[in-house]
């Protein structure tokens, strides 16, 4: 067997891969002392769950609406009284999420290929958080599923990235910390890299990444 084709583009998931969704814990804790971590975890879990359910139902709502709905549900489950002002404060925290410490160095060292984000996030949410982190200086494209009105891991999402980047699936590397996303991208035909910062157990979905990395800064050396 020959070596795999040279990667012409690298596509990154946003939430959980480049941006730390749990950096909202600070705001959660300020509003609900002693409940910050629990709220952040439950909020994120419901956010993902709602993307899958809405895709299956054929009832799309953009990621901002889903994130707001997930927040309401999480607070109800934890019996926390969520005022409109508190909801706005927490939703605004999603526009200024922190990047993981390994992101800027890794993206800078990967310069030379097309670099893009492919995310469930709505365009307004993505544009805000990308600008805040100054990643717009390093990225060639920020792609949202909003153009398709369906969420990952539907294969049409990955096909959209290939179309926009004008590259065959086999020449695109896909990078995510979310295993369901890695499985979906692998199934589609991307060469995938799972960023497993926390030592999580992989899901049994029938598809495995080309490599498992503990940090994003391991990727540039792997691709040399």
C-alpha cells in the first residue's frame, strides 16, 4: 500500500476542540455558587443532545437557540432560578470562550495548508468567538452547519466542508475532541485526528481516527 495522500486542508471542530466550552464555569459559579461545574457540564450535554434530536426530528433551530434551550433545561434540572439577565450573561459568555492553551501555537505551526473551522455554531456565535480569540488571522474559512440546517455528524456537513475547500475527502484532515464528530468525519472519508486531552474512552461507533493525540500541538510534527 502507498502512503496516504498529502493533506491539502485541515478542518477543526470549534467547541471543545479549539474553544473551551467549560470556561463558562466562572460565570456559572458567579451566578449560582457551588453549582458552576454541574451547570456547565449539564448545559453542554443538553446542547449536544438537542442538536442530535433536532436533526433526527427534522426541526432545525440554530445553535444559539439550542444553546439557550439547553441552558433553560439544565437550570430546571438543577432547580436553579434563571432570570433573563442571568441567561443573557451566560449566553454572552459563549461569545468570549477561552481557547485551549495549545491552540495558537498549533495553528501557527500548521500554516501552509488551508485551515478552517467546521462547526455546529451559528455564524454570529462563531464570528464573535473567533474574532475575540483573534483566530481570524490564522483561519482561511469558518464554516457553519447553518448553511445546511442540520447538525453533525450528518454526512452532508462534512461534504459541505469538502465542497467549500475544493478538496477531495481523502485530502482533508479533520480534527476534533468530540469522538462522535471524529466518527462521523471518518465515516465520510476524512483523515481524522482525535484530540483526547482528558483521557476519555472512545465510543464504539465502528470508526476510529487515524491518530489519537493528547494535545493539539502534537499535530504539526505528526503531519511532517
